[in-house]
């Protein structure tokens, strides 16, 4: 019931990770996307949030393939799951045999990008999202940079069909060397969640002058 994109990029300030996701179910940001300074992961289909939580935590100690394949092996219903992500120059994508159609995933190892979706109108959403993201130039992580490009990727996937039931929630999560408020955005329910998360981003960005880890009064975990 979801499609998402996970990305890794290098900037002058360091490595940046991001996840963007949209679906017809409410509050997807509470379920699917996970990001840290070590990687980006999305867990979806019949969601098991432990795959995301444990997978992202394991990246502190083990490579991406070992972390994500390991948590799937411990899931008694992995055939119902979809899990993908990027970390430390590696990519991983898994789609269970019993996920609802259309379902599938694509990886772009040289670009540090993975896309995956289930219950889609067709396979077109995945390359559309990836192509839209890859068609734009990386920006400095200190700036917003990654966030609008991830939103553009979701918009491109929706334009060619996306979730076959429609879309009601969306989320974008970014881990950058310098964190700010617009790196963690979600729309839990809206008629057009992509337009709404773009509005929220633009509002947060406009209000973000000085609103970062550089300000001694502000702390971001």
C-alpha cells in the first residue's frame, strides 16, 4: 500500500541519507521511514515496524545486507513484507512473494538509490520516482537540498499512478551532518498529501533561518 525512495548522497559537509514515502493509509510517517547517520530504510506492505527500527539500529555495527536480511530472517511472515534501503555505499531491496500486486523494487547501486512499492497501479511509479530524483543536481546538505528533490520523486510516482487506491499520507525524513526542522516532515492525512507536504516544507524552510544545530539554544537528536 505504499511506494517509497531511499537515497544516499555525499556533500561538502558529509554523507546525507533520506527517505520519502506516500500511501493511501493514514500516518505513513509513523510506520515506514527510518533514517540515521548510518543509513536510510523503509519498511512497508504488511508493515512490521521492527524491521525498520532494528534494521536501522544494526547499521551501527554491521553492513546493510547483513542487517536487513538478518531482520527478515527473524520475521515469521517475511513473505508479506517489503524492505529496502541504502547505507555506506550499499543498496538492499526485498519484496516478499505474497505482497499485494503490483509490487516490486528497483536498485540503483551507483547512484545510491532504491525504490519499492506495493498495491501500485503498475510498475511505472518506481522508475518515475527514481528518474525524477536523479534528474536533479545534489545540493549542499546545509541547505534544504534533498527534501524538495524527494518530494519531487513522490510527485512523479503519483503522476503515473502510484498507489492504485490513491494517496492520503506522506513523509520525508533526512539525516544530514547539520539537522534542521524541515528534515523530518509528515502529513498524516490529506486529500493531496504531496501538495501538503510541499507546503509544509516551504513554510518550515522559510521560517528556518538560524533554526539549526548551529544555534546553541536548539538541540536535535
